[in-house]
């Protein structure tokens, strides 16, 4: 929602690459296929950050040229690879179907062999004819996130996408008066809400369970997944579908909101010190990019 203050117009698409400065590893077919402390993180409009590994830090024999070349609008020719691990491709099927990556289609399917090896068709890509100004990605390769078994920073699995170094959550205790109503019925009333400030989003207000009227929250099936907060559960409030949500076991970085409840101000009436809250720009999650498909299944075995 911010603006660059510059007398000159910015390019239509501004790309940014930087050293990750963290050890990152890739596991596929039960084996470590890449291990690097020299990962470069690429930020591209409408995509999550993508980790590019120096080819020297990828295990020999892991990348097989697929013969497929596509074209990236800024970086030019994009060479695709089949990722192999162990004795791959004997029989059986595994892996993920669909699209991934930042420069086109990826990942028709993966195949697993009887000896524990695996194959992921078009599971990795590299830019083979980079312009001089994009030299930071020279000699690097990226792996399709959803087709690999797992990505790790040190010994902790990273889910969803490579961690965005500029995305953060700050939680602040408040004594402001927050009231939630469903029509004339008060369903929550608290003087101790928590405010969660997340990069790119309007503030979200969380209410302790003790300050929510008993019996008003009807759990519904289906969860969503946030790479920064964990699994989110939802509740109907009367006839208002999914009007409230809660991170029942929020990740340690945001543990203070675990079990607390937040309400959608466009579905129920929420006031803060008497002021009605509305769904502000930057408050809704808008799908973007071919790599957006984040779902709860990805972290069930985190």
C-alpha cells in the first residue's frame, strides 16, 4: 500500500535479488540433493520469493536436461530439468502435478522407483541466457517448491515458499474496547484484544476465548495455511459463513494469538472504541501467481 517517492517513473516490473545468508537444503526422494549457504533469493512481482542455488551446491547427477526451453520476459531463455534422486523411474508414480516456478509451467508429474528413487519432470529450472544486469542468477538453479519433498533452513523445514526476509508479524497488547455483534446480539466484548500487524495487511484484532459469548462459534470443516502463522481454523457465526477464525496452535513466532479468535468486519459488526471497522485495502488475501496454491496438506507432516 506504500509508494516509492521518486521523480522518475519506476519500471513496470521491478525485480530484486539478494543473498539469503542462511543455509538452505532441498530433500527429494529421501535424499539431500542441494545444500548451500550461498542461496540467492529472487523477488518477482506477483510471486513468492524463489531460492536459487549455485550449481556447485547441487549434488552431481541430480539435474537431467529435459530439452524444454521457455522464455522469461526479462531473463530470456529458461532451461528446464528433470530432477532425479536415487534409482529413479523404475515404476510407480508419485510427486505433484500442476504448475510451479516463476517463468512458466512446471511439473507435469513425478515418478518414484522401487528402490526409493524419484523423478520430477521439469522440477527445476535455470536461466541460460541472462542479460548482464541479471548476473546475480548466473550459474544458479531453482527447484519447483511443490514438487520437492521438503526445503530446510538448517534443520527446520520451511513450508509454503522461501521465507520472505521482509515479511513480519508484530503483536501488541491493547486495552481498547472491541465489541463484535451479529445484528443486535453481542458475540464478543473485550478490553484486552491483541493487535496483529502483518506486513502488507491491515491490522487484525484477536479476542481471548473467555471474552467470546459461549456457543456462538460453530466450527466448520476445512483449514487454510499461512506460511508465517500456521494452520487456520474457521467458524460460522449464526448465518454468517466463516465469519471468524483462529490459529489453534499458532507457530512459535506468533504464539501469543494461539487459540484467540478474530472476526471478519465485513461479515459481522466489529467496533473498536466505538468506531466501526471495515474491510480495508490490504486486509483480504488475494490469490496471485502460479505458485499461490498453498493448502493445509503441505504442513500436516511439518
